[in-house]
């Protein structure tokens, strides 16, 4: 353990420096639309870490990010690799193929790794979960998820709700209407993020200090927050997801083939105005199953050991994703730790929290006992003076059920 802490200290003291040493071998390239980057240290320990990045609507491009732990992992002797994915946005329709292509390039150039650990954050968390269940990546021994969207396609139900509730409250407000609906933005829409922010501001005054909002704006915002249960600081972020990201999901012919995959036909929102006026939609009979298959976890992680870290107030990938995942993955294969934060963020972990989660997984994969949230917190406290805290993991935290945030349908 002392040696591991020493390696961590050296790696994290070099934060901001590219995670490549002079002796490392760097391999970059492209397979179809997907770019890849592989770094193999000179003193390779035979292990491979595959990093999965988060959600982006940018077109695939060269990989520059190997994850927040790559310096540590390379220092410990692991090779680290990542793909851009061939798709932007909700890329789950092809990520298994992307990862298998990446693995194939590694094997072709460096040989078969003794052990593979898959890791990812946000969207990368559900990419990781899908890979455990259905990708051929050799000897996958473990996985690390950071703020992962582990409930998979069910998160789109929350996006649909946010968009359609907004339309009830705001479509008649001057300057607040947003084109489209359950499809997100219509195909070919030229609306920009700035224009979306101005529309949401017209309805809620979200860009104004609370004292400067009108009484109707305050009332509409209060109703929106009560029904959606989103933190106010994430309203613009989540509305962006419900418009731009939903539009990409629906209208990209390689994804849902211009069909809506979500619905709310029987959902009760608990607000008389919303329940009476909200648009009711049903998922297309082909698009609904296609979205579910790409991807909603089944829990079949095979023999992989999984550590999952989340913050309790995440306003984009809500912590309830963890309870949904834990309901299908065998308890013997999963450890979940939740950091209790003072205000809502997305993926804002301290260096010590991520390092402790990684080291706990590494020890477990190496044959040690299954870690606990309390053990990860203790290791975090030991690492914090060197790599930077705080350590906020609460072993007693009870993760709420997903049905309490995203209404079942």
C-alpha cells in the first residue's frame, strides 16, 4: 500500500502534465469514423485500461483525453486506451464495436493483455456497463464508473418529461416557445444554445438574480422544479439535453431512424395543470425497443468486479441511476460509493475520491476482499493530504429509488 500511495502522489503532483512519459509508446489512428489513442508504458504490467468518455455532440475527432486517472494508471504500469466512438451523442448503438476495434488494434500491436479494466464517466459509465455485458474485450476483470448513466435508456424518459413539462408552462409565454416537442428540436432546426437559454430565461428568468424575476416567472419555475425535481442550477443544462441531445437521438438515422423512442402516455405528474395539458406521446413500436436495447443494463457483468462512484446531488445524471444499476447487478460484483456534496454538480469528484475508488478496485481485482464505501472513504482520507481532497463518501447514504425521480411508464 505504501508503494501504491507513493506512485499516486508522484502522478497527482504532476497534474496538468500530459500523461505520457518519454519511454511510453503512443499509438494513434482511426478506424472508420472512430479515432483512437493508446499509450503503453515501457514498464508494462500486462494490464490494459480502456477509458470511455462522456456525452458530446461534437463530431468524432482525435482522442486527447485518457481519463482523470491515466497518469496514475500509466505510472502503475497499465496501458491506457480510448476511442472517440464513431457516433456523437448517445453513442451506445455502436460503442461495443468501437471498443472491440480498439482492443483489436492493441492486440495487433502489443499482444493480448493479461487483464482488462474498463472505465468511464457519465455517458462513459453506461458505455462501460454495456461493454461488460456484450463486448468481446478479452479478460475483463473489473470496471470503474464515475457518475455513470447506469440506468441507461431510462434517462431519456426524464429528458422527455422535462421538455414536455416546459412546453405546458412556457409555450404561451412571449419569447419562451421552443420548436419541436417529444422529438427534441425539429429536423433541420437552426436554434442555438444561446437562443435556447434566452427562451428558458423568458419563461423562468433563470439568467436573472431571483429578486429580479417577475412573479409569473417565479411561479412557473417553481412548478417546473416541483414536477421535474431538478436542481435550479441545472435547468439550462437539462433543457439543452432535452432539446439538442434528444433531437440528435431521434433524427440521426443511425440511431432511432427519425422515430421517437420515449413516451409518457400513462404518466401521472401530480400537478393538475401539467396532467391536464401535457402532450401525451407513445414510443414508436420500433424505436422504443431499439433505444432500450442500446442500452439498458441487464446486470450480466460476467465475472467482472465493478466499483461505481457518484455524487448525491448530480443534476444531469441523477444519483438514482445507481439504485437502478444495483437492482440488476449481483451484489457480489458491485460496490457503490456516494459522495455527499454541498451543492449540485456533475462529476465533480476530488482527486482523492477518484484515486481511492480506483485503488480499491485494483486491490479487489488483484484478489483482495470486496471493498466497501466505508473502506473507500478511509482510503480517500489517507490519500487526501497528498493528492487533494475532500473526502465526502457517506457509507450510510441510502440511494433513492429511480421511480421517485423519473416516473415509471
